[in-house]
């Protein structure tokens, strides 16, 4: 499951960078970049970085089973849902999608609250809070 979070994060960053290049092309042509494009770009960038962080935090805190699945699914849905509705709703005129922003936002909040729960109720010693074992290197 953490592979899904990390992969989604790196894919999100690649998409965000491609959108950034597209914005540069728009600016180079002497036109302003639409606000909806900037907003989606910024949200996808930040949420993608957080997805990568979550990919490391989930195993570090010992999140397992259903909670692990919920954290991953909810976060990935929110990561793509928030910028997606901005781009589709404002950019493509599908304004009926805009109210789903609350759903995607709630997905992100629920994911963070599950992580909070695991943090507060988990066994710190069992969650990998100590030094990690490292394989010797060939330096």
C-alpha cells in the first residue's frame, strides 16, 4: 500500500511539472495563466509531496490492515480529487463537479485523522521510532 502512496506522489509531481511547463508556454506567448490552472497546479504539487511523505510515515508508525488501506485510499482520492475538480470544474466548465471538493477534502481529513489516531494509540517502541537496522555497505 505504501508503494501506491509513493507512486501516486511521484506521478502527481510529474503531472504538476508538466502543467507548470504548460503554464510557462502560456506566459511565453504573452497570455495570463488562468487562476484555476494555477490553483490545481499548486494543490497537486503539495499533496503529491505529502503522498510521498505518507508513503514513509505509514510503515514507520506501524499502520496495518484496514486502517492502512483506508489511509492510502482516502489520501490518494483526495490528492487527485482536489486539483482534478478545479481543472475539470473551472477549466472545462463542468461546474456541477465543484461541490465534490468537500468530498475530496473530507477524504484527506479522514486520512490525517486516522494517522493521528494511530500516532496517539500506537506503541512507540513497536512503530519503528528507534534507529533502523542498516545493511553494511561496500564503501
